[in-house]
């Protein structure tokens, strides 16, 4: 058994670690504390390491300097999510320590482990114990002990380091109560262990298929109107108006009117309020709805939109934008630019309307990589670029992209949710300096409460709430606020938990799986329960999350 590791063997060990992680990624995803359908630690770590593995596998002339550069650069650019960014920083520190060495022994590896941990801890603003960082530090501490004991046997060294790191991993539930209550160990720490174990197996001479498939950039499924490129829009005209009542309009007449509208269209909303009736319907013949309404009074605020035409225009614009991007065309130069991470056509449009120059599609269901951030920064032709990550698991990747950008000033506003991102850009004031705006935006995002409704993918107990697979959960800024078998009841209960006397505005963004009628019923229920608040309803089109709610 070799007592030193050269570049060729290290390359095999790295690729074997990557392949072992890839094979276990779904198991690692299932270790997610919250039983939500977007547990993605295994996926993020795999995409991170595979970005580097692709570069390593394509190398022809192996030497330690070029190998280290490929591992560090590839993982840094491919890093996704907090776990992926931390893994890339571990590789960065490790390779920085060994790049000038011809071969690695126990003493050199112990130094490299320490440098890896030091680098990763520095990259995280508020390191939390019971995570991948703790497991990495445990491995480093055992490596240092063995080196100081004079160990020279690499086989014994790796075996002991992995055993001790596994012990630390098993203790992570004692360090983080949420892990203990969910009955899982830290998913990021488990991912790191799979890399180490795969690398050790390669050191022992086990055979692996070390071929690395092409790394694909997964894009989220487009939702809302954007998803209907091949679908026919059943009713083509969005018709809205107000009836100024001149005749009696009792409950029976209201029911009859709704039934008539249902016979000629869908997406129907009829709200009677004293002497006015607000009407919304999707139909192929707006005239029929108008004629029927005229029997009850005069009409005002009439608005008819051709949804098929709007849809075609939207598709055409998307195609033109794609062509321009493919042709490498740059945006006109400006002083300040904005990048936002988003998912859902409706939310994308909201950000565009607020002045965002470049939307990175991804968000909760697929965390964009550092390279995705760098590509966006390159596309935005501005001296200063604000980045709104809009997800706590994307902030590290945004900061990593900032550190890797030299020709522009990058300001990362640490928005953890879509509502925080919207609030941040609303509070941007063009006349203020970029730094002053960043300070204001950072201050304002703290005033926003966010709630999100999704479904449970497994049975569990969290924060004394018993959750069954298929239940709907309302998740707030600090944990689970509601659990119910009915999605709208889960949403309403979540909003109840979010509310306090200081709040004045509730914004509800409904997702791709929610009908407009259901969303409007929820809005009316909330408005009735909280008459002192303005309650806004907007189409978000986001996947996975039925409702995203902000309160401020």
C-alpha cells in the first residue's frame, strides 16, 4: 500500500469520491429536516463536485498544480446551495495547501485538512455547528492527532479519519435540535462522508467507473402562461367590469348570473358590494357577458384583454430575448443593474416590472450555481450590480460570485425569500448612491414576514407538530406555522400565525397548481378576517409552493 499519493492517484480518488456522492445523492436529499419536496442537499453537492470532476476527467497531462487548479476552479464555479459552496471552499483550501507538492503524505494531508476547514469557516458569515463544517473539522482534528503521533501509514490514517468523522456526524443531532427531532443526521455532513469514503475506496484499489457524464444545467419547468406554448387557451378574452346597480340584485339573482357566466366561460369572480358588482370572467364572447350584465345596471371600468394575442406576444418576446442572448448581444450600458433569482412566470414578470435586468430561473427547486451568477453578471452591462438571491440557500453562491468578479462592483442583498426581494427593489431610490441604497434595502427586508405553503413528502414530527405525508404545511421565517389536509386552510392558518397589530399589507402570490378562483376565495377570506389590512392577490406561477405570502 502506497505511503504517498501522487497526482495520478489523487485524481482517481477525487473522481471516485464524486461518483460515490452522485450514487448517494437521493438518499442524502431525503435527510432534509423539513419534509418538503425540494430537499436538495445531495443534488447541490453532486452538481458542485461534478463540475470539477468534468474538468479533472478531461485532463491529459496530470501534475499536482493543474489538478489542484481544476478541482478548485471547477467546484467554485459549479457550487450550488450552501452545502455546495461550503464543499467548494473545502476543496479550495485543501488544494491551495497541496498544489506545490509532488506527493502527499500524512503530515501534508493533515495540513491540507486544516487549511480546508479554515477556508470553509471563513466563507460562512455565521458558522453553525452540527453541520458539514463540524464534520470537516472533526476529520481535520483527527488527521492532526495522527500526524503528531508520527503515523506514516496512509491506510491507517484514512481509516481512522473516516471513523472519527462518522462519529462526529452521528453526534450532529445532539448539536442541532431540529436534526434530533426529525430523526436525521446533517445531510451536508453525510454528503462529505460519501466523498471521503469514495476517495478511500479508490486509494485501496477498488475499481470504479470513473467516466463523468456531461454536467447539465437543470432549468425549472416553466409555469403559468409560459408553460402553454403548445396548449390551447380555452377562453380567449379576459373580461372585467363593474355593474353600477339600478335594479335589484339579490342572492338568487347573483347565483343565476354566476351560472350564466359559467355557461360561457371560466375563471369567474362576482363580488357584490352594496350598489356595485365587480365581475371577472374568461370567455370567448365578452359581448354575451356584457349584455347579461346590462340587465342589472350601467357598466364602468370595462377591460377586455385578448389572452391568446398576449400569450403569442410573450412567447415572441421570449424567443427574441433568447436569440439576442445566444448571439452574445449585451444590454445597453448603465450605472446600476439588477439580478434576481426567481421561479414562476408571474413572479418573473413582477421582478421585470420593478426594473430587474436579468432573471436567473431557479430559486427553491433548483439552486443556481456560482457560474450561473457569474454569467448573469457578465450579461448585465452595468458598473454596479445588485444581486437578489431570494433564497437563504443561494446567498453563499452569490457572495462567491461577488468575490470572483473583478471588473464590476457587486452588492449582494441577502434576501431569503421572494417577498424580501420584492421589498428590497421597491425601496431602491435612483438618486441615492449604491452603498446608501444597499443599506436601506438591507434594513427594509427585515420588516417583511414570509409564509409559504407546500406539501409534506414524508411522515415526521417537527416542533411538536405531527406531519403526515401529503399534508399541506405553512412554513414561516422561523419554522412550520400550520399543518392541514386542506391547502387553503393551511394557508389561512399560516397567515393567522403571521399576523400582528403592526402589519398593514398582505400580499398573496398563488402558484402554478392553484386556480384563480381558489386564490380569490382565499384573498376574500383574509380580507374579511383582517379589514384593517390591504390584501393584494397576484399570480406567481411558482412550482412546489401553492402560496407565497408576505406581510409587512
